[in-house]
C-alpha cells in the first residue's frame, strides 16, 4: 500500500474498533518503510529499533562518510560506534529518497538546526504520515521548542500529523534493544496512538499523552539539571545532595511547564521524572559527565561544550526571566557555565536562600491532587 493509503486504513481501524486487526502492523512491517531524518547517535538508535521490528528503514544523514559506513559496514562509526546495524537500514544523503513511501517520519535533527532544516526541506515531506519529532532542547534565539519550530515553519497542512517522543532513552541502550519506556505526546490523539503502535515493542513501550509543551520542556530542562547533578557528584556531596537536587529540580520543571501552558502532572511521567532521573544519574549522559568534570575542577573546553545542557542553560535562563519563573538550580548552572562564577560559591548561595514551605510549589500541590484522584478512581501502569 502507498503510505497515504496505509495511514488512512490504519486510522479507520483505530476509529472503529480502538485497535487495528490482530497483527495488522506486524503483517505490514516487512514491506513498509520508516524514514529517520538525522544520523546522530539517537537517530541511528531509533533506526536500529524500527529495523529490528521488521521495517525497512531509510536513514537520512548529512555526511557522506556516515552513509558509506552505514551501508558498507552496517555501523555508524562516527556517532554510534560499536553497534552493528541491520541490513534493513539504508543510509542516504537525499531527503526525497529517504521519505519516499514512508509510513512515518522520525525527525532527529539537533534543535539549533531544526528551523533551518525544515525551511530547506519541508516541500519534500509528505503530509499524510506522522511526523515524529525526537529532538530535545530550546532554540536560543527564539526560545522555541522543536515542536514550536515545526508549527511555525511548516505549512498548516502538516500540523495535524505532528507529535513528539520524550522520555528516558539513552541512544546506546535503545540500539541494543534494552528495555525502554517513552511517551508520545500529540495534540491529536489518533496520531499519537498510530505512532504508539508503530514504534512499540516488548522492549520499547510507548505511552501516549497530549501535553506537548510539558513533554518538550521537561526534555530540555533535564539536561541542565543533569549538569548540576554531575557537579554535585564531582564535588563528592553524596547521594543525599543528589536526591535533593533531583527533587527540587522537578519543582523548577513544574513551575516553568505550568507557566508556559503545560500540565504539572506531566512532571510525574516518563518525560519528567523518568528522563530526569536517568540523565542525572546515568554515566552515559553527556550532561552529567560534563557536570562531574566541572565538579572535579576541570575547566570547560570545546568537547564539554557540545553537551546539550550547556546551550540550553542560556535558553532556560532567558525563558525563566521572561516568564518570571524562579529556577535557582538552573540559574546556578548558567552562572557557572557562562559567567565564570565559582561552583562552590553558587552552591553555597543555593543553600543559604531563605527557608520556605515545600507545599508552596505547584508541583507538590498538583501531585497531591493527582494522588487523591488515583486513590478515588484507581489506575493501571
């Protein structure tokens, strides 16, 4: 089936019987294609995941040496070395070739380049298939999230097929098929459900949600907080300090999410606490590693500056100021990275702030309300 007919049939199944006929997606995978646009570590990992599900995969990469390595060695030696890739993954330097006939498109372009990339290539994108944004961060100049960039830069005919993927998912672990849970958030529930069924596997569980703002902001803020967590560990402040930092970081997340129009309850999900705990404790996290190196006394260098949280701290600082949101931990990271303030001085100032009630936080009050609702109605995981 052409991709547009596949999607139309799929959506009719969802609307009439909640789920497609048994094994509908599985039966189609061997002859259907997924396009992954972006050949970095996570793009390659997602390509590996959908290929292992049985889909044909077209992986668009910018670098000719990457496409050559993927096609000839079945390995992305530049961005995800050591992971053998399925022969079902075919790399290309042509966007048109990558998206032709695809039943879903995963966009994994680094956030600073999403706007420019879309402006150059959007005419080559089909309009009737899901466009799944896997990028995380905030554009420094405009303070837009990747989803907001797509809405602004893409013609309206694309908007109803947009969604985002967020949650605790290290590229290496996804590529190796290790158990992973993520959230697919979309303003259009049928699209989120479609992507859920396409991407889900026993080792890769996809939940759906509608809070795109919350999911994206959590995915950006957690990188800044991971730098703080790494710095705390680098200074050997101990597990108590790390736990407190993660908890108070969740409160900062909630304040910004709610002020920007998202829901505080998102903080309790995979995109919030799930991704934050992973990034603040996992040694595979570049942001945690950078923070730990700073805590150990190492000076910032160009290699450390590539961590997403370094640039995101600039955007979070500006966004918090614009929205008048108190984010002391994120601001401390900004001060250390961009103003050269001594890390011990900043941490001391954090501890010396006026004492207050924890119940004043929007996060705490929302959690209490949510917990009360669950006790009344019950819930399943």
